[in-house]
C-alpha cells in the first residue's frame, strides 16, 4: 500500500506498506534530516511529541528539509487499531497548520503501520525501525536520522540543538566519517535495568564502553544507517533487540565515531522491566547474538578478553558542553515490591534448567540457598526487606560464567535464559539498596514508600550521580578489569 496525501506535507499509509513508497516520498521531498518515531499504543503522547518535534525542527533546522516518520505497531492487519495513528495525524495537522507557508514547505510528516512490510509480520520496535532504515536507501539526500521513542515527553529543541552541534563539530574535526550519537541522562533508579546491568558491561567486550547503548534515543549518520540495512535481522532484533544490535555494530566499525551526549533526563513512561517478560530476553539475546557474530567473524571478543587492551570511551559531551542542566526524574509508582518478589519466587523453576547449565556448582549452591531463604520469608509488613541477594560482585561473576558458556557452546537461548532471570535479581538488589538508603527497611515501609518512590528535589542531582551513575560505571569497569576470569570458566 502506498502513502496517501492527507493535506500539504502530511501523509498516511496502511498495513503492508509497499517497498519504496516511503523512500520515494522522502526523496521527492528532498529530506535532509529524518526523525523517526517507533510507536506502540502511544496515542496519549505521540501527537504532543510530534508537535514539539515539528516546532523544534522549524527553529533548529530552519531552511532544511526535515521529515518525521511514525512507524506504528499498534495498527496491524489482524487488529486494525488506528488510535496511535489518528493521534499522530491530529497532532501533526494542528502543528503544521500553525507554521508559516515557507516553513511548512520544509516539513513533511509520514505516518504508517509497518506490519507486512517486505512480507514480514514480526511485531516489535526493531520491525518499526527496519521500515525506516530500508526506505532511506531510496533517499540519497538524507544525511542523518534521529530516532526517538514514542512515549518521550521532553522538550525536543535542546536535544535537536545538541544533535546539530555534534554533527557540525564532527564534520569539522572528523570529516566524512560516520557517527553514532547515544544519550546519557538521568533515569529513575527503578528504570533502565537492562542498560545498567547487561548492555553497558557487555559493550566492553566489544572494546568500547557505551553506557547509553539501549537508550532508545539515538542519532545515526546516513552511512551508519547502512549497517542496519546490511545486518542480519533475526527475531530478537526485530522485536526489542534493535538498540543494542545497532550499538554493537557501530562499536565494531572502525570508521564510525561514537558520541555520548548529556540530555538532562528522559521523561517518559517508566517501564516495569523487572517482570521477566519477553522484552528482556530478546534484548539480551540480541546482545549475545552480536557478541557471537563478531567473535566468529574475527575473534575480537576473545582478543578483548585475553589481551591488555585499554577500554575505549565515546566522545563525551557532558552538561557543560550540551548546556542542558540536570533534570530530576521525579517520583514514580511503578515499583511494586510484592510483584517483584512474587516474580523472583515464581520464575526461578522455569529458568532453573538454563541456570544449571550455565553456572558452576558453587554459584548454583549460593543461589539455591538464597532462593530457599527468600521463599521462607513471609513478606509481612514487619519482615526485613530483601530479595535474592545477588550483589554486584556476584552479578559480575554470573556474567563471566555466562559469557564463558556462550563462547564455548554458542548456545544463545540458554545463556540468555540464565541472564534473563538473574539480571532481574541483580537489578532488584540495586533497587533495594537505594530504597534502604531512602529509609525503608521493612516490607511494610517499602509498601508505603513505593506509592511515590523517588528522591527529594534538593538531593536528586547528588543522588543520581553518586548512588546511580557512578555505581553503574564502576560495575562496568570492574567487569572489564576482571574479564580474564571468563577464561577460567571455559
């Protein structure tokens, strides 16, 4: 199905979009910058997000051709829910109507489902982005792509200012090399569990520590987008493993420079990731798939483990350079201690076989004892607040054993199954530490605190630096420093 014109500068498509229809529309428009929004049930936010983006682009990229693409997974062939698309159309139409005629000539908005594109019906963020990546092959005028999650509530003008500044500085100092920009921002301490405990440490085995490897908000030069078109897209990548796969591919490319930019805070719907739902396993699976891909291609992972190699870092633009002040992530009510605890209790048996295959007897014995202790605690209001007790040192050792198993067995599913359960335990232990430091020591105190969980505003900046960011960075650094222990487990 082709894209139909709704009004000047606004187009909508239907399911099974025709290959080339979006790309040729962008080419005819002469798009220089593309802003892509993968969406799924974002009807409450996407209209406002598009409005903010269009207004920001009109200021920051004045005189340049900017195209916004909403690639929606809400509307599918077997479930034609157009709520997110309608909200996007309404928000775009209203905002375009507020622009002067000349400014409107420089903005295009295309909104389409991705279901059925090129015959694939796999739902997920990766499939949403695959549509955008593949269609850009038809538009040689595009020089960069900005990808922003559909639930984002930030003011986008400061972000667009930073992205343009990085691009200009890159071209001035690095010439025509490709670039990949990741975000660094304050995220609530109960948010970003995969980023902090899986993705960040594993990027070090590729040779460069990229903390924002699954931030969801990234910028790619046109050349870096070619990685996405050339890559193999398995189910992990098509569903939720796209961000980490993109990060690994750009780390691996010696012709691509990586930037980490400070953007204040990510204001969005905090996802309750510690549920052992499908997303963590597919993100972890995608990370392990890319590690194996590059190990099998040129042995780089074993080389990174065995040799004395200084760990690289991206080009860092901190707040002093992005001129974006700290933004307090605020308070949330998504943390449910009873649900978390029940998840750890109920999900250990289904993951036990994978854990037993991956880990050594000593670690298994430690985990079994901890699990028995946890299940014997009633969780009454007066009971001390505790989970499985997977400390950061234990988690690092679990990562070592999992990578050793992966490299020797090439069994991605078993390794990801083991990590899927245990990363949750490790992250919840991190959350427990934070909650304890805020004054809740018993289950009853946590139940009261979790209704509005956060840090007083005057403490927030110091707390998120010293108690979150610094700790997570030390975790990744410690993992890399002791990486040779992986060899002892092979």
